[in-house]
């Protein structure tokens, strides 16, 4: 990809971010509820006190002025102050984001480790019991709602069998010095295997809850793509040259079959960020998604705007990286 094309693709992010910001701000405006009323609760505040709090929160300004103020500050990385945390929004995001990224990456690893081998095996052994089992499992995984699946795992493995913890990030997180803010990585860097085991056990259930439905989607995509590639002429020619089945499969077929899988995986990672809101709430995971859910209930507008803008930016960047990966998997693809 040329530098000009690369810069052009980056510039396309600007209208996307503006559109997302405008839609989120509009949805906030039409959402019932007043942050001032929620914050004061049952307190007997005077109209003057309410107006002073509203002014302090910037809610006394016209909507257009508030939106312009948000855009100007967001361009410099300043997303304002959280109404309920009484801290800059950026600080809260930086504090909670590593936990969400760690959960998302763990779910992605689980999904890829299951879907790619299973999809390839189902395609190679088409119409066998492996293929039928993979298809049935994919249908079940796609059909299960995340919140129901998470509660089911929690009930079976956390309550009945008591194999895994059902909430939190670790029992001993304070014993590890913070280096990367990823608890499993920090535990390994500190060679504290007790904290690592605790962090991994806490990560297991929410990561499986997010990863298995994604694995179901990617398995179907990999299988379909692999079946199509195996019928191509260049695969037949490679077999006719006497190449080993393993080399034909992994060198010639799989590399091209992974292009649709990469596309779907990039889309699913964006879905993981959104889906993690529910999963983090169910499992008490101290990530950004849980903060967003709490902010929606408390009408914490600056936090909602900043978090969704971050989700949208991450989603676009991941798809941009997926486009770049196409050129690596298949040099004939140009962007």
C-alpha cells in the first residue's frame, strides 16, 4: 500500500468519528432522565442548588454548544469530567480499559484456537461426523444469547461444581506490581504464579462466554471458505504436482481461505467490545464495559460519549488492520 493510499484511509476516520459522535449525542438528548435528579436522589435540594449543579455539569448550555464543546475537547484528548467519578473521563477509561482489552484478547484467542482447526477439519472431512458436529455446534453457539450463556456457565462451573470463580479479576491482584496493566502479563513478569493462576481462573468464564459464540461464527466462515478454495484449479494443480496433502492444505489452501475469516474476525472483535458490556456486568469484571452500563443508568453523559467514541475508533482501526493483513495473506490483493 502506498503512503498516499494509507493516509487516505486514515482520513476516512474523521467523518466516521464525527458521525458516531453526532448520533451518540442525539441519542443522549432524547433519552429520558436527568443526571441532576439521579445524582441528588432523595435529597431535598432547592431550585438554586439544582441550577448550580446543572451549571457545574455544563447542562445549562444549549445542545449545539455542548456538542461543539465536546468535539473541541475530544480533538485534544480531553473528554471532560465524569459526573459520578469526580475525575477526568480519560483517567477512568485508562484505568478500566486494560481489563476489557485483556478479556477481549482472551476471548479472541479462544475463538481462533477453536474455529480455524475445526473449520478446516470440517471442510476436509465434508459430510463426516466431524463436519456435522461442527455445523451443529456452530448453530448452537450462534443461537445462544451471551447473557444466558454466561449465567449458565456461572451456575454450572461456579456454583454447582465450584471449579471457577464467578466475579472479579483476581483474589490477589494487589500483590503484583503494575507494569502493563494486564494482570496475567504482570503476574508472569513478576514470576508470581499464584496470582497468575488466580487471574486466569477469574478470566476463564467471561472469556469463554465471549469466545465460544465468536468461534461458532468463525467456524462456519472458515469451513465455507475452505470448501471453496479446495475446489480451485491451483489446489488441483498443486496436488497433481505430487505435493504432500499437508503442504497443499496449509501452504496453498489455508492461506487463501483465511481471508474471509480475517474479515469476520475483525467484525467480531468490534462485537466483542460491545458484548463485553453485558458479560462484564454479569461477572463483575472491572472493565470499561461495566462502567458504560453504570453510566447509562446514571446518565453520566461524558463517560458514555467518550467510551462509545473509543469503541467506534477501535472498531474502525481493527478493520483497517484487517485490510492490511489481506495484502500479507494474498499479495495479489491491493487496497
